[in-house]
C-alpha cells in the first residue's frame, strides 16, 4: 500500500472532511499544487478551484472551494475554506441562476464596494460552473 | 378579601402565563442544543486558523512593514466597542450584563481621555446603550431577520469594522459578548479584535505543528494580509456563536425560574381560594342552622 497522509477540509461552520489521502491537488494562488506524503511544510492561499483528493481507501473526491488557505505540516494537510461544495453536488441550474443574479447586481452596482462584491460572486459562480462541466 | 370569582380569574391567568414560560423554556432548550453544536462545529476552523496565524505572525510582528491589522496604528486614542447582544428580551440578565460591562469600559476609557465609538450588534444592547451613550453609537447591525447565525453574518460585521479601520476611524477594536460556560453561567467577556491578538498558546501550537520553517506561497506578508481579515471574521463568528448559546442558556434558566415562580403563585392563590370558599360554605351553613333554630 502506498504511503498516505492526513487531509482535513475545514469550513468555519464545521469540519467537512477528514480522510487519509495518497495525493491531494489544491488550487494554490500561484498555481495548482500536487501534495504527496512527506511534502515540505508549506502555507499557501487558495484561489477559486477544485481540490482533488485521492483517498487512501481508493476513490477520488472533487471539492470546489471558493478560496481559502492550505497548510501542510507534519505530514498533515489542512485546508481552511469558507465555502466548499463537492463538485458532484453542484446544481447547474441553480448556479446559473445565481450567476445571472450576480451579473445583474454587477450591472446595478453603484459603489466600488458593491461592484467588487458582485464581481467576486459572479467569479465564484462562473468558476463553479466551469468545474462542474 | 378578593371575591371567589376574581381569585379564579387570577389563578387561570397565572396558569396560562406558566404555560407560556414553560413552552419558552423548552424552545430555548432545543435552540440551545443547536447553538452549542454550532459553537462546537466552529472550533476546528478557529483552532487551525489560530495556529496558522501564530506561525505566520511570529515571523512578522517585529517588522516595520507588518500589516496594520496585526500591529495596529501605534496609537490607542479612538476605541471601537462592538457590543454583541440579543435581538430579544426575556432572557434574564443576559443583555444587561454585557451592557454593564460595556458601560464600565466606556467610562474607563472616557476617563482616560480616549474617544469611544460603539457598534451595536443586536437591538437590545442598542436600546440600553442609547439611553446615555447615544452620541457614541456609530452603527447598529440588525440580526433580527437571521434565524441561524452563519459565517456570512460575521463576515458582514467584519467587513464593516475593517472598512472603518482602514478609513482611520478608530485605533483599537474590542468585541463584547457573553462567553458560554454552562446553562446557568454566562460570563460577559471581551476580545480585542484590532490589533490582532496572537495568543502565546496559538503561536506555540504553530511552532509545535511545524517544527520546521514553512514554505510560503505567495509571500508571507501577502498571506498574512489575507489571513488577518479572515481571522477577524472567525473571532467575530465565535463571539456571535458564544452569544447565541449564552442567550438560549440564559433564557432557559430565566424561564425555568419564571415557571417555578408561577407554580408557587398558583399554589398560594389556590390555598386562598379554597379557604375563602370553605369560609363561605361555613357561613351559609351557620345562617341556615341558626335560621332553623329560630323557628
């Protein structure tokens, strides 16, 4: 059996996933990172994207995260994500509707803050759709 | 001596009050369980965040270009107090104990010649603070529409606080909330939000977990700048959750007391009612008997 390491996905509301993994790919700010057992300690910010987990028990899990932080230390990877949705659970129709809403908000936005917020929301739903495709 | 009828009405009214307080107690108990679960579920994130921040901040704190959220503005002239209370009353001393603590702090700070600004979260606190500190309240966050406190609410508050900080409206921010100890004990507490407090324990955990030097991607400073506002949200979120659990706990014990008091009242009233009923029967009997004897 191949070597494994602990992987935890945590959101502010709860611990989403805690498994032994053979390899995890995280969407780092500066590019995707494939993390294998024994990876050097690293802290990275994440962009919108998909985390791919190859579980030690076999099988793969794909989870969409809307940014966050990843920390690898002591052969343990922790991802802190504010929003995480398993790719399989992304509802295309709903996401498209939300994307439309966000784009409308963006068009209506009057202040810079509102515009930035709407833009972030639009980007998020777009990225969700992209990875669900 | 109240009439029998008025006593009966009184007893019935106390009985229905008791029913209400009992129901409120049970509702609070079930809400408390949910709030406690939420508070527990939020713990891993907060812990990891603290550890990560500790590892990062220990390397950055001494530097000149460290983020302002971490080191502050270097002054402490203007204080922002975030006072988190409940949206509803009938929960014992829950709201007033936070307000009391906040008031004391306000007095202390004003005595030291500092300017105080208040951001109220929850309307009960605002109502109480408005009486003598109305001019200091800069804003109120209304959570009455929110049924379950989520991270988004915490983030909204944080966004507001950070925006104010960046506009230079204050130097130090502190949040006031009730720390949930148990159903019968909630301790009003404060946590300093800005400058960020990196606890010694969190920093220690970061070192223990790492033991080695981390690689950073992108740079340390950049990560820290992203991490700090998040950490702030986490702190606010934790405070809100603690508050929610405390509110339900306080309400539960307050309603328990109320139910018990109502029970005692009913008992007393019933005794009085029975006594006067018996007295009346006796009186009627005497009247009949003495009437019969007179014939």
